[in-house]
């Protein structure tokens, strides 16, 4: 499916006599610049991370923190599921 230009899509949707929305070009340009800036920042971070050397101690610390976070998340989910299970049991008893 070919990609239509924005003008073609607007004409198809609104017709030839429809007014152009106010500030459309400015909003589109701002969005494009913002996305380009964000992509540039992400590329800079990725380049920095590829070039930065990480010590084994730092890598182990990152893995340990991530594992601890997953453990806490898992425990929280178990508590949440237990609370939901007890609510469902009491609701069924009242029905």
C-alpha cells in the first residue's frame, strides 16, 4: 500500500473546500523536530554506552539490583493475587 502525503489524506478526508486547520504546519514541524531531537539523544546515549567500559563489579551490582527488583515485584504480585483471591472467595459466599 503506498503511503499518501499528508495533503492527500487531508483532501480525501475533508475535501477541497475545507479550511486548513490553524497552526497545522507549525505543529507538524514542532513534532518532527521533537522526534528528531529525541532520536538524536537516544543515539548519543547508545553511542556513549557502547564506548563506556563497565567494570565487573559494576555489572554484578546492576544485575543484583535488577534481580532484587524482580524479587520484590514477584512478592508484590503474590500478595496482590492473594488479596484478589480472598475477595473473590468472600464475594462468592455472599452470592
